[in-house]
C-alpha cells in the first residue's frame, strides 16, 4: 500500500540502492511510476505492506516499509531485489556495486568514485573531509534523515582513508 513519506514512522525499514550512473530526465518518471506501482502492490504473507518508494538525486532508489504494520521478510524482500534487478537490466544500470562511493558535487549533482580511489581524490583536493557522502547502510527512516548524507569525516568510509591532521 503506497504511503506518503511524511506518514511513514521514523522506525520504518529502509533499503537504498545506488545506481552506477545518474538517470536521465526521461528515465526518472518511468522509474518512479514503476516504483510506486510496485509499492502499491507490495505484499508480505498475503498482507499489504505499508510502504514508500522514490528516487533521490537521480541516482538512488529508496524503498521503505512500516514493519510495525506488516513484517517484511523472505519473499517480500526477495521481490524488492527482483524489482531492482529488473530495473538494472531495463536501464543498463548496476545497483549492486558496493565498491563505489557517491558524493555531492553540488546540491543538484552527485558524483561517484571507486572506494579504492578515495584517498587519491582526497590527496588531489577533489574531495575533502567535509565533502558530503552517502551512507547507504542506514536502516530506517530516522537514519535516512540524519545519517544518509554525511561529511566524509563522519562517514563509515573515513576508516578507509587518512584525513589531513
């Protein structure tokens, strides 16, 4: 059951899928329609999942489920992975490359870099300790709102680099 974002409880479970490229202006409405239709029909153990789905920053697909209203497990989670795989195939996008880090270039533009090149980009001044990066490991709506977009120095990626003293 498609539910507006502002109605979803803060403890709602969140899944974030990061694309390896930005979507075009033509692709975005198509994908948003697919997401909304999926969430509207999403079921777990024959019960409607109170959920939300959207695209953020032309690069991230965010799915959310109110697990207090309906437990989401097994086949219902598998159905989300199937959806993301189908979107990946249809749009030639990889949503499962966990070795890429996305960061904000501007409020409207997101870049990405291989995790192993982060130190080099830091050393070259292309990013800095305050560059906003996306922590896709957040697990609920509260985390999405407070811990998803964070400065590099406060992110889980900070352990992989040497920040300036």
